[in-house]
């Protein structure tokens, strides 16, 4: 149900129930949580990519299991190390969503939990909680307004209507839209760019973004300043910069 491939410091997790459009049953949800936790502690992994087996990214909770076999939504509730409002444990490493097709309801929430998204031109995004008669539990009512604005988020949730990939990039929900066959190669390049940076700094920046986005602007600026003063005067930081100086210069020149 979940494929895992690690190469070049990048772990690709692929939701693999194509016959059910990668709908989330209990087994797949548990496998995803376990794989995220494993990738986060694997020294061979610097970046995590989440995608789905065609034709969909994820159709959300498996309604057949939910309604036809006595299942209930609470099986997807937080437990163990999983915090409220999250589908998997909080990761210290970046998670990129490679959205290869429709991302619907719970699947849309998985996408929103990624640090940023790249979409195939076949991708679409929809919140159909109201159509089904459920309420979101994995952060959608918080993360969707952050991505597209409160008024657009309300419209999406209350109507259940979908955004196309082009609309999603226009609204700021996704960073890039690429041809379907180029999606994973494009995302892999971005992931390798991240993996090539100082990983202490990458993870510190990621944690800082999590902290500053959850508070006021005034408090966020205070947090950033305090973190910078502590980090930038750490002897380990100074030593790492000295060791990487030539590589930093060459990489910068290659992108000018």
C-alpha cells in the first residue's frame, strides 16, 4: 500500500492503492505514519517526498471502509507521537508534496501538511468534507486559509468545488505546475538542492518557519532574532561555514 524509495538523500513515499485512487484506509494511514517516522530518523534521508500512484494523489478517507464495514473517522485520530491536527509525526526534515492527480478531502489535508507542493498538470484539489458530512481533523481549516486566504478557503470548503492545477498555482497553493511525466524528476531536483545544503541549518530553518507561522508577526520577529543571535554565534556554525566556503561560492556562481 505504500512504496518507499531512497536515493540521493531523498525518500520518496508513494501511496499505492491505485484501484481505490489511493484512498486512506486504516492500514495505509498506519503505514504512512510509520514511514514518515522512519524517514525522519534515517541518516541517509535529508528530504521526504510524498506522492501517489496514478491516477490520483489521494482520494481521501476510504468511504467504503468507513461506511460499509463499521469503520469510524476516529481511527484516523492522533495517537502515540502524532499530535492533534496532524496525519503523521512532526518531521524535522522537509516534506515536498508531488501532487500527481486529484487530492481530495483527507488527501487534500495530506498535501497541505507538506512544506510545499509541486503539481502535475493533471492535479486538482478539493475539500468535500461538507459533501460527505464530516469535519476536517488534519489541519485543513487552519492550513488552507494560510495558503489561499480565508475567503477562498471558505468557498472551497462550503461548496466542495475543485481547483485545477493552474488555479492552484495562481492562488499560491502550489509552487509549480509541470507536465505530468516531468513531475517526479522536477521534484527530485528540488529535493537534491535542499539535500545539498547544510542540514543543521535546513532543519533549524524548517523548525523556525513552523514556530513563526503559528504566532503573531511581532512575536515571530522576536523568535527569528533570538534564533539568529544564538545560531550565528555558535562556534559549530562558524566552523561549518569555513569548511563549506568554496562549495558555497561555486554553487552560487552556477546559479547566477
